[in-house]
C-alpha cells in the first residue's frame, strides 16, 4: 500500500510539472495544446507500447513446444507461474543478447508479454530463471508496465516542451513574452525534474515486484541469487547494444542494462533501479534471516559467513524497504 501511494503521489507530481511547463510555454492555450498532444501520445503508447519495445529488441516469440529444452522449459515455467498467480498467461519472448536480463511489457494482464535474453536463460539455473520471471509477472499483475509507459511518455513530453520554450520562448501570466533567464531555467531544470520523478517511480515499483515475485515463485532466495549474478555479469562490461541505443527503456529491465548502470552502493536519485544489495537484503529478510542481513549492513566490507542452506551472500541496508 505504501508503494502504491508513493507511485500515485509521484505521478501527480509529474502531471503537475507537465501542466506548469505547458503554462510557461504558452499560457492557458499552450497548456491545453500540450494536454491534447500528451493524450495522443499516451493513447498510442497504451495500445502499441508492447509491440514497439519488443521490436526494438528484436524479440522472438517462444513456441511452448519448441524442440530446444531451454526455451521449452522457459515457456512452461512462465505459464505455470502465471497460473499460480491467478493471471492470464502472457506471451513469452526471447531476445538474442548475451547480457542476462529480462523485462515485461503490455497495457494490462490480458495483453502482456515477458521477455528474457538468451544470456539470462543460459547463465542462471532453472530455479533462478523462475525467480526472475515471477518478478516480471509481478510487474504485469501490478500493471507497472502501463504506469511506466505513462511516466516515460509524460517525461518525454516535458522535455519536448522545455526545449520548445528554450528555442521559441514562453509567455507570462499576461501573455507577454517571458525573459530568456526563466526559459533557460525551464529548459535545464524541467527535464531533470521529470527524470528524477520517473526514476523514483521505477525504483519503488522494483521493490514491490521483488516482493510479490518472491511470493509467486515461493522462493525469495532464488530471485536474490539471480539478481546478484545478473549484476556481477553486467559489471564485467557486457553491454546490450539495443539498450544503449534506446536508453529510455532501461527502467523496464530487472537490472539496469546500460553500461555503468549497476554497481552503486545505495539507491541514487539518478538511478533507474534500486541498489542490488538493498534488494537482496529485502528478499533475504523474507526468508527469516533478516538479522544476518542487518548485521552485514553494519560493515558492507566483506561477505558474511554463509549459513547452511543459504544460497547467496546477504548485503543491504539496516532495514529492508518493505519493513
């Protein structure tokens, strides 16, 4: 509930920012025109976002009866997890990229798709893959895919309006041309503010998807282990060329796919994803070993002594984001 309220407040802030920039650019008339344009952009995104993103990454739909065991097991596990969560079965796609990663897309659970890279399917064991895909199904169940599409569209519209204000000027309350200094400030600060709000929404939804995904799979440790493996691989310099060409889609992936994205020690205002060690600590807290997570958070210098049956080292903050 706390994350849902936070998302609503952040969306309201993004909308207010959009209205304010529209007003500065063209007064009441400019604001109305901006709303019409944004509505059109949102309508196109609502109906076609999944197709657009899947085409960007040249994703191929997986046949549930594929001859390749890796793909056949992948599709079967996604369907079984969706059935367990009481959701419609999504379309399943594979992306021919070596970087291990995954994302979900679609306007609602009835029109959803999940996609994993070949690198993820090859690097993780089946239990970890199930954890990752349960996380993506949680995004679908929470309708995060639609939320993130809206935020990306509005943030993009704010940046466009700010650029328009910079090059063509704006209007004050009485319809007179605004000064150059306010317009420069709008052009510089509005896109930054929009990005900060967009990133904050993305981070809050990642924590919630981790929690619900762990419940769907019934195995928080599997998702925690997968997150650590994916980040370790990303730190090795393996990039996703399609993501580098389309950085606005980075927030959709389970781990930031952009070069230099992973590896931050804490949740940053300018990061699309929470720090992985914070996510792992929260997941491990769900397994009843939160005390070990808290003890290690005091140092964050060396891995803790592993307890029998613990699959991954625990890192993270003093208390999990779901506490």
